[in-house]
C-alpha cells in the first residue's frame, strides 16, 4: 500500500470564524519574500506552476472544496515546494479576518462562482466591501488580477474596482485579446468557446 502523502508542510491551518488572528506570512514562509495569493485554487495548476517557476516568491492559495484542497496539497507536498501554502477556508473570511495590512504583492481571482441568477448576485465575491479589503491587504503598488467567462460578472468586477478610490486600472482584455491562462477552469471554458474577460488593477500608492 502506498504511503499517504504528508501535506502538513504545505498546509496553513484555517482560523475558525470569530477568532481574532492575522497570519504573519513572513513567519509562515520563513522569509520576507513577496507573497502572491490565489482565491479559489481549484486543482491548483496555476499556483503550483507559479511556485515552481518563481522560487523567490511565496504563493498562498485558499480553497473551500475539500477534495480540491487535498488534491492540491498532495501535489505541492510531493514536489517539496517550500514557497507554497494552501488553506482550506472561505476566501472572503481569509482576506477580511486573517490577513494583515499590506501583506500581499499580487492577488489572483480567476473564475469565481458567477452566481448567475439575479437573486443570487449578493453571494458574488466581488462586491464593494470586498474591494476595500483587497485594498487593505495589498501592498502599495500591488496588483489584483481577475478573470471570468461570465459577461455580467465581468461588468460587475470592472465597475466595483473602478469605483474604489484605492485602485486604478492598468489592463483589460476580452476574447481573442485575452492571453491564454493555465487554470483548469480557463482551459475548460475556452474549449467550450466562451468569451474570457481579464482585468488588472493596481493598488494606488498613498
């Protein structure tokens, strides 16, 4: 019988709701390298490739689905990625309650659940209060990068960050102009012929 993969070295334990704690990411990774955060890592293709290709950068991912969390943790642990951590948690909770001010260099939000029915739009991650938390955790000059295949959600994403005084748009691309990404969701949606919308916003320096 194959030995179970020890995922402890790459797992950041989740903080229970209601417990006051903000992670010291320099202590988590054991260095002061810049940290990039992906919300909703899925099968982890983007985050693992990024960690392998950029050893001088730390990568943190959050995923709520237990099967994906375990899959990604095992893949990262087998590769011995010292600059990789994953936490099983709700993305909004992690950003709002467990990250310190100005601790993230780049925030990646790729293909979040669009909650397409109008009565469910309030469940979407990208809302004005969330953008305020993104501004808080990003370093001055830090970036938030977003992608979706859902046109209505794309409009909401862009409007939310354009309306936030701490962000300025730096780049947008739609359809054929959007460069190919590596996430499993993007590969699937492109194969289905869906239009991909991508955006980048910079945290304004004060």
